[in-house]
């Protein structure tokens, strides 16, 4: 049976990791992970035949080649190998989690830090028990900092991820009502996200914290901190200057006022920007470089994107949704100065027993919103939509858009990932 130390010697020669035999780079290492519907062990020989230098498996009957190496548990070995590599390199790591905005904040932070440092950041949303170790194993001696995103939908998951990444610094963007089915309650969300604080408190770490966050402040006792927000006297103080539709702000650092014009939609992104500023400034990135990075950054992956079609202006925020982010998106849309507003909203998933109540709250808001057009999709909205127009699926909503096209509207599109509301775009 292979040890982490013996595997690390192999990894140093073959530092590309794959868990998918369709992505076997010659000379890479294949880890045979398991899922509900697949067993990676069954593909070990295929990985070798496809060019992998070695395959790591955890079911001994699949050792059919001297390059197929047996360990007790592939996933745990992958995580242990990542932790071992992280310790060998000793590069400062910033862990980022939160209910909303963690991916945007991670990308903004990485963009700012990259102005001065060779920075590794989580790609996309590879922020779980597999994505975090895969990201850590991309660290090289040339990197100077790493920004690691950590996601969770059950209690204990942030504790696990912090134990793998062993961050020196941490940021919780916020806490809100999401994945209540897995967390059990809003209090469960807070406890889980603050597992990052627990790790940093126990290991003399440092946190960056939104000063005005009433849920996070009480949880941050006993940790060295850098604060950002809108009040006087903070390390980074910022204020919104305009948001129609793009977010512009001014932040204050060391007595200087720095104006920033971003490509982000939504006033709710102000705290995400200030978090990135606080981290970059703490690490000594000059303000002019921070400003440059923030103004150059453009959102993608269906997060707060402005998109013009030949018929309408779209605010595409269809990557995910929960009650906190949905209300923030509606608030921002209400404040925008534009005529003919329409909303296309999809179900907020994984809310468990709170689902009907939370969807009803959104319905009640919409009824009094004054929006010119409201279209809803999903069975949860269907239960409580009353007189509002609602469709059971995104596909049936699309059929409506084909029959009755919208034209001349500014349209907010938001829903959980599973609703795939971006499929509506070609009909708008």
C-alpha cells in the first residue's frame, strides 16, 4: 500500500492530476474517485492506456499493472496529498467562503493580488472536497499566494476544507438563507461558515471582515482581523457612488479617496469589492494597481452580467439563487432607473421545509413591485404564485416567450442553477 510520502515523490515528477479518463494528459496521475453512479477503479487500466503515468485506486482487484497503485481510500489520499504539498511549499493561503458572493470576491481578490504577486486561485467553482485539493495540487514554487474558495451545503464541510487547505487568512463574505435543507436552519449556515473562523482562531490566523455584518462580528472574537465597510475609521472604508447599471464606488485608504468604476451589476457587490480591496491593500498592492484590476475585471459564468440582445437588455444572474441573493437582486433592480422592467425568476432550490414560505415571501414582494412583466418558472413558485404568471419548467416558460416575445425591456433573470434560466436568452 502506498503512503502519502511515497506518492508525493511520484507527484513531484508527474504533477498533473486527473480524475477523468477523458482528460488524461500524458504523464499525469489518475485518481480513481467514486460517485453515486460511477466507480473510478473500473477505469484505472483505461487511464494507463490513455497515457497516465500512474493510476491510484482503492480496490485491490483492479491492480492489473505495476503502474496501478493501491491506497486505502482514494479521496482521502488525494486530500492528504494536497495538504502535504501545501505544507511543503508553505505559500500563504487565503480561504474564502460565504453564502453569496464568494466566487466573485475570489476572482476580484485574485485579480488585485495578481498585480503584485504570482497568485493561484480556484478555477470556476471547484470549491468542494474534490475541487479544493485539486486546486492546491496546482501550486508551484513560483506561486507567492493562493486564494482558495470553499463551498458547503452541509455542516462540517468548511471544517473539512480548512483542514485540507490550512489557510493562513480567511474571509466569510456573508451568511444567508441557502442550502437550508442541508444546514437545517439559518443558524446552521452561520455555524458552518464560521468553521473557517474556528480554524483560524485555533491556528493564529488572520481574518478580513465586513464591519457592519451583525451575524459575523460576534463569531470573530479572538482572531486578529482587518475590517472593511462603510463606517469611519476602518482599514478600508467605501461607499456606493452610482449603480445604473454598473457599480461605481469610492474607497478610502490611508487618507486617499480612490474612485472605481466596475463592470459589476448590483449594489450588493459593494462589499465584495471592498473585501478584495482590503485583502490586496493588506498585502501591499498599490491603490492604483487595485483600481486598475477592479476596473478591468468583467464578470462571467452568468453572475451579474449585463447582456444586450437585439430586443432587450438582460441582467443575467442565473448561476444560482437563494432567498438572500434573490431579495438583493430584486432590491437592486427596483433601484435601477430604467423603463419597462421585467423579471424572469426561477425556483430557489435546497430550502427544505422553508421552501414554500420563502417562495411566498418573494411572490408577495413581486405583487407590490410595480414591475411591468413578471414571469416565474418552477414547481415551488407554482405552489404560491396566485395571480402571477408561472410555469412549471423553464422549457414551458420558453414556449410562452416564443408565442409572446418581449421587446424593449430591461430584464432581470435569476434562479437556481438547476433551473437553467440561461436557456431563455436566445428567445429574448
